[in-house]
C-alpha cells in the first residue's frame, strides 16, 4: 500500500485536543492518523515540525464576484486569497451580475469555478421570482438560499410576509437553510432618505440610519416567519447586542436558528470606522464598543455559531465615493480572518477549539458539507498548517485579492497560515500559490 502523501511530525487538532501525530493522505482523503512509525509508504512526505494542523477552514460568507463584477474579484483571485488565508472552502454569495437565482446562472458559476478555483466553492442562491423554481435550484446543489433585506436583490418581494412564508416553507421542505442579511429596509430607508434630503453626508449619519433597531427589527420579523415555517434561518454578520439577545432567546425556546459574526464586528468599532473612513464601510457597520463586548461574550458562550469574513471586495474608487450613501459597503477579509483570530488566541480571548468550531465544524454542519469540519479518517484532506508564533503586520498591498485595502492594514498580528492543503494537494506554501487554477472542487449539496 502506497499513499499519496504523508504529513509528518505535526501537532494536529483531533477529537477536541491537540495531539502529536502524522497524517497519511490517499486520493484526497485522510487515510490514517497516527505515529510517524505507523505511517504507510508514501509518494511524498512533508514535514510539519512546529506547525499546528487544523481541519480545513470554511468561510461561509464570501462574495467571489466574477462575471459582470470581475473587476472587483474573480474565482481565481478570490480563491487565491482564500488559500493564502488558510481557508479551504468558501461559500459564494449570490448578489452577482447576473444575480445567482436561476439554474442557468448557477450552472454557469459552477462551470467557471471548476475551471478557476483553487479551493472548494459552494454556492448560495437568491430567491427566484417564482416559488416553483426553488425546488429545481435546490436540486442543483446550492448550500443555502440567501435573503438580502436591505433592498430586493432576488425575485422575492421582501416587503411581503406571506411571500416570505411561502418561500421559506418550500426551502424548509428541501432541508436547506436560509441565510439572511438582517437589516430592516423600511426602518433603514426612512432615516437614509431623511439624511439624503438634509444633505447629511457623514459616517455618523450612516450609523444613525443603520441603527441597532434596524438589525433587531429584521431579526424579530424573520424569527416570527421561521417559527411558522420551520425553516432554519441563519443570520449573517450579527453586529448588535440586542439582535444577539433576540437570537439567544429564540434558540432557548427551541427555534432552529444559527448566527454568524465577523472579525470586523468583533475587533473594530464605530471609532475605527470614523478614523478610517469609507474604505472601512461595511453593512452592517462597525458599532460602539459595548457591542464588541457582547459579541465576544456570544462567541465565548457558544451562542454565535459561525465566524466568517464577509469578504466583499470592491474597487478602491467605489470605496471613495463622494457621498457616504453611494460608497460601496464591504471589505476584503479572506486573508486576514485567520491571522486576526489566531492573534486573539494569544490575547486569551478565544481557544483553538472555538476557532475550529466556528470556522470548520459548525459551517460544515449548517451547510451540509459532508466529509468536512474535522480531521478524521475518511474525511476530505482539506487542512491548514499554521505557525502560531509568527509575528508580522497585515500588509494589504500584498493581498492576492483584487481589493488591496483593509481596515486592519499595518496591524501587528501573531499566527500565520503557512500551508493550505485542498483534497491533499498543497495549494499555498508560505504565501505562494503552488497549485493550478481548477484544483478546487465545486461543492454540490446532497
Ligand atoms: Zn455579504
């Protein structure tokens, strides 16, 4: 028996603990985990001395763009950024040009990803106009449906509760989650229109429009519909203390719901947004510091299920619009999420176990990614080797993403992904991409 690869002398996170071991990989799967002396013969061997091996990280909230938005990012640049950041699977959001909300659009994106992607890619769909089409879109293997509540992106009328109910019931029947950007359109636009009319063009005005209440109102509304339809609502980028409280209460009462937060909502505040300006603008925005504290508590208590980057690249010109209301919201995050969060291990804010739970186990479970989420025999050999002791600074000019800016630029960090393996293939080595486009796999659920 000859396997393809042995990764030797590693420390690896297996069965909830860090153990000294070697891993044998055959045909893209983990074939054996054990002592180096127990490893089978291999075509090649890579020594991972002084590195920690984690199960491949899954970033469940990524905008890979491409097609009509390829000037912002494409499958190759976006998945190169993922590999550089130690991420082995990304889930692609549907607000593309054209919007991912038809079988044709999904198949086209899958074909493009098959040719270009360096890491695994799964796909969200927006809701089509006709409810009848939901089932067939589900049949294409999307990982979830996405609902954007700020304005209508897909075909579903977001102002109509009964339309939402009907759509959610159908999705629930397919056993897929609905991922929601929870900001209430009516509440938000009322303030935004008032500010625009009064020529308010400040970050303060943007923060006032994207208030805590905007998020909480949407969360409450969606949870009500979730209760009636039994659909699993997954809340994207929860950013406020009160929205989190509402979600915790719903979880405790038995509602099937999960939620996500991001490194920028944990680590940055409204003060940072005001200091940096439009290039740091996100939706929802960074907020007052007591929200950071509440979100950290949510992470530490296990109430927050998923940590994602919400990698949302734009051109720099789009980030420097004249009006704050026309500034594109979103920042690149694939290359910073893991280093930033490893740095927090050093600060005692989070454990390696929690990182694996938030960035691998839970996303795999929520989005039905079989064979992923933990290191065990038979699972996909998606893994990342990190150097916990590497100290350096974020350098956005070095990003492989097309978006070469970051609110974390120049920040001192400690902990670096140094090798990324996808299905047993080394894709990133010390920041360099060493695999060919197309080596990532398209994930089809079910
Ligand atoms: Zn997003």
